[in-house]
């Protein structure tokens, strides 16, 4: 199999070196969660396959996620990338409002999230809204501090 190198320009102005194969981009083992989210969003925008990336994000451990997102900027960027990529993927699959926001269809680190949970619970850190209105088991104060 012939392997070529490809440099992918990501919207956050980070450059990642990826190996290109016939099946699509193969992400190296030492790729951080932030880099995975950036490559996912790039693949969505370029209408390239995302299955391997989604699987890799789903299989991250919570410890890998914490270690790979060391500060608030990295966490915010990661979750914005996940939110934007997931919305586009779900919309392309024909999911409609409000189900596209309320169903737990986004899997990261073995946990299923809805777009609403990502927006309100992680990005806005509004755990009270999620605890009282949505009865969301994914968001307690402790878990929001872990993710956001």
C-alpha cells in the first residue's frame, strides 16, 4: 500500500501531520483529544469519512480526555469542535429539530451526550438547568468541572 503524507490546515491554525491511506486519514496514536476534535471538524467540512475519528473519540478514557485538555481554552475549543462537527453530521443524517438537540447521539469518552447537554452543561456550565429541566445524569457539578 502506498502511503503519502498530507498536512492538514485546521481552523485553529494548528498544523497536524497525518498519514494518508486509501481509506482516509489515519490518526497517529499520540494524537491529543483536541487534535482529534480539530481533524473531525475538518473532515466534516471537507465531507470526508469520519467514522474512525468518531470511534476514537468514543473510546477515549476520561483520564485521556482530562490530560489532553489541560486548560480552559483547550476544553472550550475541543467541545466547540465536537458540537459543530456533531451538529453537521446529525443534520446530514436527516435528524430534525428538536430531536437533533435532545437525543444523546454524541459519544465522547464512553459517555453519550446530546447537543443541548454539550451547549448548556459544558460550554455554558449551566448544570442547574440540566439537572432540573432535563434530569441529565451526565451533569453534576463534579462532572462539569471534569469536562468544562
